[in-house]
C-alpha cells in the first residue's frame, strides 16, 4: 500500500536526516527504500523521557518511561508500546508497574500523528499473553477491551494518548470477578524505527 510505504520512508528518513544534522555530517546517499538488512534507528532527541502516568478508574499510577517501536510487518505498520523496565522487573518480588501493547496501526497519512490504534472486543475471558497493563509486578493484569491509542507528533519523544476500557484480572485471587476499568493517559515516549529488509512497495 502506498500510504504504508510512504509512512515508513518518512519516519526512517527523518531519523537519518536528523541524526546527520545533529552530527553536522552529510546526509547519506544510500537509497533507504532498499536497506541491505533489518535496521533499528532511534529518532534523536536531547529531551529526557519522563516516567509515564496513567489514570485507572481516576487513580493515577506511575510507570517507567515509555518507548514505541515501529515495525513494518507484512505491509502492516505495527507499533509496540512498552515501558523501559529496570533489570529487577524480572524478579518475583518486583512491585513496579509496566505495560506492553502491540498495535496494528490504521495509517491515513505519512506521520504518526495520522495513525491510530482502535481495539474492541465483546470477549471478557482472560487471554494468555504479554499484552496489557501490569500493576504491582504482575499481581494485577489489565487486558484491552475497548481502547483507542493516538499520537500527537512524529518527533521523539512524542506524546501518546490512550483512553478506553480495560478488563482487570487479579492474579492473587482466582475467584475475584473480572472488572471493567476506565483508562486515560497522556505521556511521552521515545520513538524507535525498525526497517524490514525490503519495505512495502506502492500498489
């Protein structure tokens, strides 16, 4: 699809151009539409990425800084939104919060500001996997139910906008009923761009 190809070329091109300008180097002449191998680039920034904060049923929860990895997978732009968790996050006694959402984007233009992710399901059953919001280590898991995620910029860090409804599961009480909780949040995220071996061609 033309929009997907243009989107990825614009995002990856912005990465290369900005990096060269910051180093006062010439812009590379390599044709970025045909990279030799998979590459991951970070949109340069001098601004520190602050911790994320999300309101869950009107209570604010803090999270580690967030990042977004953009991937071109089979002519589909995937945004992996995640927290930059500390090394101790893998330990059983970790009490921090984290999130990971893999989001196939609806692309209507050439920038992240033109893309969004909408997800809705009628299924209230627990799904096994790593997608969701995790509180107090993994003692509580929030699973997407009716959610929208958008972006207000294509620079890095950018502002992630999330709102909707998640399903809350309590891993410490298997008998606890599932709860619907309201989620809202606006937080910065560093942008990473991963180019595939050969991006989507225009059709």
